[in-house]
């Protein structure tokens, strides 16, 4: 059981990580590849980590320990998933503001039918996450989570993770703020113009102008996505540090 525990402790956490983490938990990666990758990474960690305690021999304790380890790994991956979702949600909010929410796609990574701008920003967030070395940092955080043994984070760290839900919404609104401002200006302009020229109503001139202006501003704001992505990654790594500090 001591030899088995040296492999199972990291294997269970890596399994939970691959359930929720971006890139690792992608539905485009076959399940057999994920299982082989998890086993290979767990074997590598078993050789690198210090002596871990033996895995419980009691069946009930083993099941409980396995569930806890998988849940802890899944929560580590959820932190970075929230970072990616904040960028993707900015595209959805921008699409709603500019009247482009009717354009939808069935993307494999999304749970259902989503707006096109959501999918575009999701890819942009994925590329920024990979460019910042997110998968490597996330796996490094999981490896260092065993420095304090096999324990998991305390109540404070889990509540901090729950508070990241508010960070997702606020960050998405901040990223979509240029499009929201331009959409408000265009709507006010078209509304005032309609008063003096009723034939220039919202349908004939408002929607095309709103969509073109929104796409133009959104395309220009993509160049500043790197700075915003770095801030989101910093918030995510702080949350990971809080979780690992109570291990």
C-alpha cells in the first residue's frame, strides 16, 4: 500500500485536474489519451515527490480519500477555467450589446449553442492562456500541492475559490466595456436622429451601424487582451496560492 500510495495520490489529483482544467480537460482530447497522460505524469511525480503516506487499506477510507483527492484536483483546474470563462463571457456580453446575439454556433467545447463572439473570445482566451504558460503553471501548482503532505485546502481557500465567480462577471464586464460604451453612444445617436428623421429608424440604420461599430471596437480592443489576460492570470495564481497554502 505504501508503493501504491506513492502513485495513487498524484494520479487521483491529476485525474481531477483533467476533468475541469482548460486544455487538459478539453473534449477534443480522447479519454484514452487523458488516462495515459495522467498515468505518465503520476509516475513521473511518484519518482520526484518525497515519501508520501501509504494509501488507506480500508475500502471506505480509500473511497473517501479518492473522492477528496479528485475533488481537490478538479478545484485546482476550475480556477483557470474561471479565467478562460471570464474572457469568453466578455464576448457574449459584447454580442448582446451590439445586437449580434442571434448569430450562434454549436461549438464542441461549449455545453450548448453559444453566440459566435463567445466562441471567438473563448479561443482568444485559450491562446492567451497557453501563451502565458498556463498549463505548465497549473501542473506545477498541482505538483507543489504535495509539499505539505496529502491534505487539501481549508475552508478559507474554498471560499476564496467561490468568490472567483464574482471576478468572472466583473472581469467580463470590464473587457466588454469599450463595446458597451460605443453601443450606448450609437443607440443614443440613432434615437435622436429618429426624432428628426423618422425614416432613419433603428432597423434601417441602427442595427448595421451598431454591429459595424461594435465589431470595429472589439477588434481594436483585442490588442489589449494580453494585459487583461495577465491580470486575470495573476488573480488565478493568487487563488491557487491560497488553496495550496492550507495544504
